[in-house]
C-alpha cells in the first residue's frame, strides 16, 4: 500500500536521511545508506543533485535523485523523455509504490528505485557502521561526541581547506600560463568568471577568439576617441560573440573557431549575456589604456596594495560588474593566475604578495551552493554561523566538494616556498 503524503514531505524526509546510519531498500535487492542527500535542484531538473549513497559492500554511487510519491509519476512528468534526468542514479519513492512499471531514462537505462517510506516516521534502526569521523581530524577532544565549536580550531580547519582549494586553482592555471603566457591566461580566466554559470565556457571561447595578442593590434586607435575606445571594444566583442558583424576597420576576414552558443540567463539583469559582454568590452578598453591584462592587474596591486583595491579595479560602473562579482574575479581568476605566473618565473616576492592578498580578501557574496555547504558541514562538525573572509569561504566550498562527497581529510597542500620549486 502506497504512503499517501505530500511530495514536499518526502523531500524533507530525504534531507533528514543525510548522513544517517540506517539503510534504504533498493528495488531488485540491496541496501544503501545516504552519505549525502544532494543539493536541492530547484524548479528545473532533478530534485537533488550530486547525492552520494553507500552500498553495504562499501562502494559508493554519486549522481542525481528524483523524489516521487509513486513510481508512475516518473512517466507522468515526462522524465523518461527529458535529457536533464539522464544523471539520475536513484528514483526515490514512498514505500509500497514501487510495484509495476520500472523507471527507465531517456536513453533506455533502468534507474533503480529506492524505498523512502520509512524515512517519514523516522523509526528505523541503524544497520551500517559508524559515520565518517570528521572530529577525529579536526577539533575534537577525546570522549567528545561532536567536534568542538572552538573558534581557533574551526578557523584553522577552514584555512587549510581554503589553501588547498587555492593551490589546486594555481595548478590549473599553471598550464594556461606556460602555454599561452600571462596576458591570455588572465584574459581567459577573467572572461570565464564574467559568464553566467551556463555561459562560462562561452566566455572562455570568446577570449580564445579575441586573444589579447589580437586585441593589442588596435591599441593605438583607442586614445583618438572620446569614449576611450569603448565603442571599438564593444564592436569587437559583439563580433567575437557572434552577435554582431565584423567591424569595417578590422582587416582579418574571420576569427578562430565557431561562435559561442549562448544560454539565456534567468533572474537578475546583470546575469544576461549582453550585460556581461558589455562588461568584457569595458575591460578590453581599459587594457588598451594600460597595456594589457597583466599590467592592469600589477598596476592595481602596486607595491603594497590591498585586496579591496585590486577588487575595485574590476568594478565596472553602471551595474555591469559590482563589487561582489569583481571579488569573485579576483579570488577565482586573477590571484590563481598571478600565483601560477610567479611559480613559473620563480618570483618569490610576487608569490608572497598574492598569498597575502588571498588571505586578506573580504568575503564574497553568498550563493545557494555556499549555503548548502555550510548546512552540510554544520550538521557533521561544528555549526558554521558566520564564515569571515574569502579564504575561509573557499575552505567551506572545498570541504563540501571534496570531503563530504568522498569522506577524507584534506591533503593540506601548503602555499609556501615549496610550491615555487615545482
């Protein structure tokens, strides 16, 4: 007999199973424990994304989860014909309703159904071993049942994780710096950060189609215009984006590769492709004025510049790039690329300055992923009421993405002089 409840109640019950020791029955045999119930997917696509479930043999399955009251709702809602549901690894339904038609996705793969009816009343017995013990690594004294909410221990935990995330970004940018040089590496990283999440690859392609070496050919013309070359930059950017014709004053007949495929951004007007392209044009005009992306960044840093000063160098008036987005550009693009360039050139002074700016950068705007990360970490370790500074925010994100999905302590990659010897 099916459990007659509202789907919202099933969603809440699924969230409560996060980290639970008890197992859930899977159609066809087997039991799984929910290590992580996943991030709520919103109104479009699966109900929960990137969930992690552990089988009784210790193996793990990671992917999306769709929650329904009955198995038939999978077909009633058209999920079997929707590619967005191709990553669903479990179809979670109320107890007794799994009988009958099996769940099959758009490419003909059967999706296992898991019984979550028992989550509603909460009367389940644990049948798995202990949950991964985060407190044994961070901030737990002998005999304590939960990690200490000790400020210093928690801050150290987040600093270590934030440094590891930053070190991984540096490693990624090292390849771009060595292959393309610092100017183009910076341009690609900055442009990518301009993009609405679904358009990040499009903005990176835009940088490849309009690399700084090509844009620099027009630098001599900008100072003869009252607008500082902004109109010229906008013409070039729109052409590179596939949204405008080739400017008459450009000699080359076509650009590298195909035009990006842009996805319409929902929500805030600042996320729209046209708005972000105008922001890119402002940056190009500024680079013409100062001599390129690298000189722009180094000038903003100065000999003892602050993180706020560097962030302000990427604010574009008129609501095109606000302080929050500018900070994300600095933390996620500018500083990792500069550190990679310093590594490649064995520039210890610049490397140390980058680390100082990273450690002192103000907190970035919160988003749904960060709030989910705080919720998950807070439920397993110490409550995270407020995280100060971008470095510790990055630590929260890194723990969420690399520890909770694959429980393990961080590798503690140090951001000291050893990084310069690689």
